[in-house]
């Protein structure tokens, strides 16, 4: 539709119709089985808007959505199509590894491919908008939603956001088989105090701008059509009603002019936060902050009309919001084709198709991280392996926020058996208790059951050459509202490991989890640890490719593994105190009395089945002025006996600055695959732009000394220096 026609349409709408465009109502009002989160606080107010609601979420299926669109439009006074939204976070029915795993792949092109395939499955199933990518920076693995984030580094986070937006939207969200992307959760939702979901966030403006905002901005610059506000207070002000954050930072500074949608009920939640007296005030505050769509709180449905009548909200604010929603519908091409790509025949053909399964398998093997290997992996042909643990049996692999994924579509390790291997659960997945949303309780006789499972496992372990112990968290132990104060493996699984280690110490641990778990006690009992994350629909075959040595692991740690949960929050790019612990025996320095300051596994760490060495850095100059480039070279050599891929990382540190800079920051990386004995020169270019940070000059570099390192993880000492003139 031309812009002029769209303007005419807007002008012709009644006030009720306009408000309707700003009201999103839960999918369960249209069908029984909609998969959505949160409560329905204002069902009555929202239901009045059912015939006019501009969007819904959580309903899926080409036929269903075609029928819904048809009947909705037939009854709508201006026949405006409805938007269908859904959380397509790491796949639709074909589930890819969780976004945290994808961050650890350090491979934006792979993330883009996964998003593209997810968009295709969603598009043919009738979806127009995904609530992804989630770009919240995370430093605290107690928070359940770390699984949805690419991790703790602003650069990785931003490049993944950009890649995923491209994967979902293509060049334009109106293209065939593409959907619109929504950057979330704006802003800093990942910094919840003590890792507790929905908690307050306290951040200095410096920290917010330097670490937390860049990834959202990259996603927006990549063209994301929507942004979602977050649940949290930011320094005392709820994100969904924060004029500085939304009007100033998001709209003015970042120049975002697309649709801003609240999170589920987050406008209404400004009341219990203690920021608004009632829903009416919440609606008033949110619309003044440019929140265009109210996701399911009922505040807009219940109160916008009244607020306009009372003169508290100017109609121009409503028109602006409606305009953005109409523009999005127009970009998606819905005025010409309200069904977009919804197509039952293609849905049948493409959802879970072979190509997507192959991609899921590749993604699972390319994002798993080999944390440790004393030579026990890969398995050698003819070796007798005992696969033991809940994840060697039936535990689900598709992770939280795979809301359409199904366990029965998932290929597990036991479904692709290795010749001669046995597969046994060894114990139940969970300790006594219930995991949020799962309803899984221990059966009455859990102790007897576990005793029998353990006995069986020990017998198998005794007679095996190697034990592949497949342990981890329940998929619903991460995700929304799944914070944990104790991030160790469930006790019953820790016990299994200890018991097995007594009868057979040749143990390779394979961990399935949505967060970096605290593994300090388990690490010494394992000769190898392969971190499989929540690997998705093809987790079994993907990890099997690694365990059997068909491929070599190449993922890296996207989020520091703490030695103890007491170290959290942590990240490699921290500041240095005035008393750094250079000598751990020295008193009165920055250190814990009971654990080292360092992580168990640092950011960027990841092994393969070969070994790499890196030469010292060779650089062409020792100083640069703005506009100049320093070229730094290293030689990477595969000194092992197998092919492998190294992720070579460049870190920079500004030695002194007007604001203290992190001890090191990732500035670039390159992935390189080499054959045994092969060597390759890698070139990194350092420029003034890479040295900028928020300071009194805005976003600028400061002259002086810099250190830099090129290594295979953040904890490298392969360093050098230069000066910025
Ligand atoms: C989550 C969002 C999600 C929304 C819709 C909320 O509970 O925080 O990430 O997009 O629900 O499902």
C-alpha cells in the first residue's frame, strides 16, 4: 500500500479501531492450546477488543491462522489484517542449539542460517513476527535466561544480534519466507540483581552504555522492525515507562522508529512495582514513552479511551503508535496478502525438513565446547563405551524457550547408538521436587528406583573401556523464571558421577545445560568434559559426531564458568582494583579467601582434538594516529595429529584513561581450520575506532598506551603494546 493510502486509512479509523491496533491479546482467546507465558490480568478489557485487536501471540499453524485472519478481517470495520507473533527463539519445530550455545560458536554466519531456517518454518506456519533475538548481556549464570543470550561479551552479543536479525528478516521482512525480528528486552534485563528474574537492575549509565546497550543497537541498526521493553526497573524506573530510556536513548539516540512493544504484562506491572497507582496511570506513562503495543496487560484496552477523553493523552500519541503498527503490517505486505507465507502444504514439507535437521546437527556439533580432554576423547573404534546418565536416556534436549519444539522430534544419543555401546539412565534427572512449569515430581519410590538404576549403571561402567557420562539440567531449569541459587548438577547426578568414578575412572562428561554450571567438584572426576548445552532436535547425532571423532569440537566458552556461584556476577572484561591479587599469598588484596578469583574455564576457551600453537605477535608499528592502522600478525600452527578449528581472539586494554577500562576487551576474532602440521599467518588490524568508549567526549578514544593480546582465549599472555597518538 502506498504511504498516502496508509495515511488515509489511519485518518479514517475510529478511536476504538486505533486503540485496537495497540492492543495485543493472548492467543488463547482464539484457541485453546496457545503457548504463551504470564497471566491474563485484564481479560475483560482485552476481550472487548478481541474483534479489533491488532495482534495476538502464541497461535500457530498455516490453516488455523489463515482461518483466523479471514474471520477477523471480515469482521473488522476496515478489514485490517492482524499480526501473528510468536517466540521463535532458537528454532520452531526444528530446534537449534540455545542462543548461549550459538554465542559460543563464535560464528555469526551459523547463527544467521539457524535464524533463517527458523523464519522459514515460522513463516509457512503463518507467523509474521518473532520475539527474537534476545540480546541481553549476561554475567550471572544464576539467572535462568542466560540460555537465551549469546553471552557476556558486547561484541559477540552484537554480532549475533545482527546476524539473527538478518536471518529472520533477510533484506526486508516482507520477502518471501521471512518474518520481522524483535530486539529484546530493552534494556539491561540480564543484569537482574543476584540473578533473580524480574528483579531490579542497578547500573551506572557508563556501564549501561558501554556493555549493555551496544548489542541492542547493533540489532536495531541491522534493521530489526520491533523492540520489546523489559520487565525490570532500571535504577528505580520500570523500563516500560522510562522516558529517558525509551524516548531519549532508544528513539532519539539510536534512531529507532519501528514498533515498540511491551513485554508480557509489563505495562501493568508498573503498578506492583510501585511506579503507578493503577493501570490507567500505567497506560498513560507507557504511551508517553512511545510504547506502541501493550502485550496483554489490558492497560491500553481498559484506559486509553478514557485518558484521551480526559485530555491526559493527546490523540497524536495514539496516531503515532498506530502509524508504526500499520507501517509494519505494510512492510510485511499484509495489506496485499494478509496470509503472507502461511501455506499448509509447504508447512508440511518444510517444518522439520531434512535440510533443517542437517543444519541442526551441524549447529549442535559446532557449538559444543570441549572444556577439558586428557586424551580420552574421541572414542576409538572398537572401544566399549557405556553411555550413562539421564541424557544418555530420555532427558529432553531442546532447551527452554523452544516453545513449539517437541521431545518426540528430538534425536537423542541413544537413538544413534554406537556399535557395542550401552545406554543407561543411571539415575533420575531431578532431585526430589518440582521444576517450574514441568510438573515433574519424583515418584513415590524414587529412592528404590535410583538404587536400581545406579546398580545397573555401575555394572555397565565396570565392564566398559570408557564411560560417557551424560548429565545436566532439566530443560526448564533455565529460561524465564528459572533462576537458581545453586547452579550445580542435581544432587542425584553428582552422586552418580562419584559412584561411577569409583568403579571406572575413564570418564568423559557430556553436559546438557542452559547455563555454565558450577562444576568445580565434578571436574577432577572427569578426564574430559564436552559441554553440549541444550543442543536441540539433532543433539544426539551432532554430539555423536564429536564423541566418535567424525568432527572435532570447535565451540568456545561464551560466558565464564565460575568456580563457585559465590563469584557471580563475573565476566572476563572486569575492571581492575587498586589492589589486584598479583601474589595470592599477599594479604589485603582483591581476592576471595576460599576460591581463586579466576573462572574455572575462561571466556573464549575451547579445545579441539588437535593442538594449536600461536607465534608471538609481529606488528608493523608501535604507534598509530587516528586514521592509521596497526597490522598485527601471528602464525597459527596445528601441531597435533588431527584437523581442527581454532578461534583466534584479539583483546585490547587501555592502560590509563579518564575512566578506568576493563582489564581486556574482545576486539576481533578469526576462525581458522588447519590440517595437521599446517600453519597459517593471521592478520589483525587495529584502528583508533576500536579504542573508543563512553567518556566526557561522548564515544571517543583517548591518547596513550594500550596493551593487546592475540590468543586462543581471554586468558592469554601472548601480548604486546602500542601507543595512540
Ligand atoms: C518474555 C518474553 C516473551 C513474551 C511473549 C515474556 O514472558 O519475557 O521474552 O517474548 O513473554 O511470550
